[in-house]
C-alpha cells in the first residue's frame, strides 16, 4: 500500500470532532476521489495527512513512516514526495511557469540562485520536461498570472512532476474551472496514475467527475467515512447517503 490511514481523528475545538476515527488504505498508481458535502471534512483530511494540523490522533503510514509521530526532519523529507494541488492554483503569479515548476525543488538550490532565478541547468531541463508532459512547453517563459485557469492548474501538475512526487493530494482542483477544462485537468491526473504510476487522492464536488476518473471513492459525511468502494461497484444509493 502507498498510504495507510488508521483511526485518524481531528478537531479544531475541544468537543467537536471534524474527522472521526477515519481508516483507509490507498494502493499505488490509483486515483481515489473523496466526495462529501461542503463542511464534511475533505480539506481537513488532506491537510491532516500532511500533519498541517495538530493535535490529532491516529496513524498515517507513508513509506513505512508514520507522518503523525515521526521527527520533524523526517516529516520534511517525506513531504517532498507528496505534492499538493489546490483549487486556486497556488502559483507565484509574477514568476514564470518554469520557475513555478522549479519551486518544488527549492530545498536543493542555494538561496541566491532563487532570488536571481539562476536555476541549475539540469533542474531547468527537468522543469521543461514536466511542462512538456502537461503539454505546456510553449508557456514555459510566460508569467503564471498571464495563463488561463486550466493552464495554471497544469503548471501546478508540472510542479508536482518536477518535485518527483509519488503522491498527489488535490483539493477540489477543478472547482474554479469550466467543465471542458475540468475534464482536461482530470484526464491529465488520471494519465499520471496510468502512465507514470503516480497516486492521486482528489477531493471533488461533482459525483460525475468522480465516477468518470476515479478507481475508488471515499465518502465523507460530518467527519465520518461512510463510504469506501471501488468506483465500478458504486450504487446510486451510495451517493444519496453522502449528500442527503
Ligand atoms: N481552521 C479551522 N478552524 C476551525 N474550524 C474549521 C477550520 N477549518 C475547517 N473548519 C471546520 O471543519 C469542518 C470541515 O471543514 P473542511 O475540512 O473545510 O470541509 P470540506 O473541505 O469538506 O468543505 C467545517 O465544519 C469547518 O467549519
Ligand atoms: Mg474543502
């Protein structure tokens, strides 16, 4: 397994759990969709996997390391293999697409190089390869804020590739995109699973997208995991349960 979550609980205040004893396992090279109404705890779940919240209970096993109890040095190291993609693209607006890609590797680069945008040639090559993979090579030297929403999201995916991530956590990556562009971005994420053996966990709002692109669907309701099923075995009553 790529990721094993055991009895994860999380709360922002004393008495009200936002995640309630959640357990699941993710196989490598798969696309998992997390569905749930607004406020169900989807964002909190992805952030908790990265230990961006404390305190919390449970275990998050990744590369034989429990991310919730390992040292902060080990946590930093493991986080390098995990890329995040957000609804609002999260690029540095005034930097080029290529520079944004290289941002995933800043830990390897001397600070002065970052300030002057003098990135090592080998790294630039890797960034350009990643941009080619998402079909955006011609935009490599465009500022991020000059790109369309769909292009920005593809740069975010190229940044994940440049980072050499093995796991991508995407939090409603297509919520700000029109349907056609949303399909492009989700197809691309899907192809990373199929062709590059990356693992994707993706919060989604729309059932149809989940049905079309995922291998497995997790359903969250009020912080509880109420559904964990292969997409091919899904029943329509499953969706009613999540959304009623
Ligand atoms: N930083 C925070 N502090 C306090 N409560 C929060 C915080 N973030 C989210 N919540 C609450 O936790 C619950 C789950 O939120 P969230 O994980 O954002 O759900 P989703 O992503 O499914 O919409 C909601 O009730 C929300 O109000
Ligand atoms: Mg959310």
